[in-house]
C-alpha cells in the first residue's frame, strides 16, 4: 500500500491566485494518494500572521513547497519524491 501524502492549501477568500492554485492542485492530486486540507488563513490568527499576503501556499507533508504560484509540472514531482522517500 502506498503512503498517503498530506497536502495543505493555505488560502483566503476572494484571492485570484488562490483559485488558480486550487485548480492546479485538484488536477495533479488525482494521480496520487493525497489527503487534501484547505485552510483559510483568515479564520486562524496563527497562519494569518505568518502568511498574510504570501498566499497561496502549498504545503506537502508539513513543508512549504509553493508560495504565490503553483507550477503543475513541479507540483507533480513533489508527491513523486515524497513517495520515493
């Protein structure tokens, strides 16, 4: 059985770049065993203070992998690397 990858999408409402990142993430993760969590940073003071305008942020297995823009090809490589160990 393959390991499940934890992917967190940090965003906020009415964020154009966040919407684009969400579309890319949803396309890429279809081919991987991913547990997706979406976090609205405005609903929690801790991530809001850390990220404010530095969104969207994509975190894979707890590590920030993308800020502002998500590249489909690069995003596909991250889960492959995580599964390979």
